[in-house]
C-alpha cells in the first residue's frame, strides 16, 4: 500500500466485504477493528499514514486487517518477515489463539526452527512439489529435511541448527 491512508483505515478495509456498498462502518465494525488493532498492538499507530511505518509495523497492521475480516481461514505468506523477535512471538500467540478458537491458520514459513516451535502440522515443499506432510515433529525432522532441502538438522542444548549436507537434496 502506497496511499497515505491512516492505519485505522487500512485495518478497516478488512471489514469491506461485510458492509453494503458506500456504507460507513457500523459500531460492530469499529469494535472488530479496535480488537484487531489491539491484538496486534497497533492501536497507538491508528492515525499514522501507513507508508510512514517501519516494515515490522506494516506487517502488524496488515495482520490486523486480516483479523478484521473474521475469515474462518487465514492464509499468511511469511508473516514474520521484518518482525523482531518479540513481535514474532506476539504474532504466533495471536495465531495460536485463532487456531484454538477454531479458525484454520495456514502460514508459509522458511525458518525451520520457527516452524518447529509454533506449528502443529507442517508441509515440506520444494519446486512446487509436496514431499512430506503431517505432524510437525515428523515432517520437520532430520531425514525428510535432508532429503528435500539437503541440509542436516542438528540439535544441541535444545537448539536446532541447520548445516549443508552432501548436496543430495540440492
């Protein structure tokens, strides 16, 4: 988004499909937008123009907009890019709450440690081909990761490390 819309207006775009054409937001719409902004901690940014925000702030605003849709399925492509560690944890807490409340949350992530820490079920894909799917502990495990991506998963002290392997997964 390059238009200088205030953050609140960007989040309110998530309610567009719930309104009649040309109608103003209802009290219900405003309450949902307020809740979405609070859950992603962007309330204090409400009047700032979206393009003036940092990349991480923009990510949080776009997540709030997605939450405001109240969609039963949420699809997110690399939602943690541009976020600092604290904001990554906040985002995963919000997504966990949604999943626990019955929403389906599908997230594209490239950080295997992040997947292992926050995801219930995983899918390994390379070049558009699905190679493994199932519980995260089974999918993001040494053998499938080595076969698909050509890296070794090592653990030391509870931390996961990825090292290049012999190249068989290229």
